[in-house]
C-alpha cells in the first residue's frame, strides 16, 4: 500500500499538468517515514495552545451548547495546562457526562433540577471520585519540541 501511495504521490500514474496540494499533520513527527518527509517541501511546527488559546478553543467547542452565562473559560484554560484542542474536546464531553449523571441521579432520587440540561460553570473540581483520572495525552511544549527538532534538524 505504501508503494502505491508513493507512486501516486510522485505522479507516475497521473496527468503531468494536474496540480495537487498535500497537507499533512501529525502529533508524532518522529514516527513519520523518511520517504514521506522528503516529499514535503515545507514544514511548520504548531505548538500546543497557551492559556489564552485554550480559552478560545473552549469557547469554540461550547458555542451553541447550553452552558451557564458566567462560565470562566480563562480559569478552566488555566487548569488545562498542556492540553491540546483534542484534549479540550474530550474534557467537554466528559463534563457533559457528569452533568447527565447528576441529572439522572437527581431524577432517580425524586429531586427536580432548577436548570435541567444546562452544564454547570462551577462543576470544575466537584468530582473527587475522578481525581486520579488524569488526562494521559496532555503534553508540555518541550515534549513536542524535542521530537520535532530531531526529525527536522532544527
């Protein structure tokens, strides 16, 4: 399969006048095949988001969702040092599951929620049972910089 892919990429079986742009992205540059790397004329490093960028990513992820108006995106972003956009998306999904679990527990116990279906802005840190469930994929900038510089000789 790799041979066929490389032959198509090199244009052996395509129209010589056809223009194709290949855009590749990876979180593991050290695992890329050298033959593929040779065919990529430009390489750009995009690091992990900083606090401000994480807050903006959270706003994009939660746009259109029912959340409290006073949610502190900056505070949450500060608690998520080293998280990527993908990590933040998974965090939001997990937070939604906590809210659903709480609503189901309240319904089961005969209680009525005041704002049923709205995620809580104060929910950060309210789940001690899950304290040890750390985000395994959170990384530091140096975790990316070292493999990136090894692969691309920076």
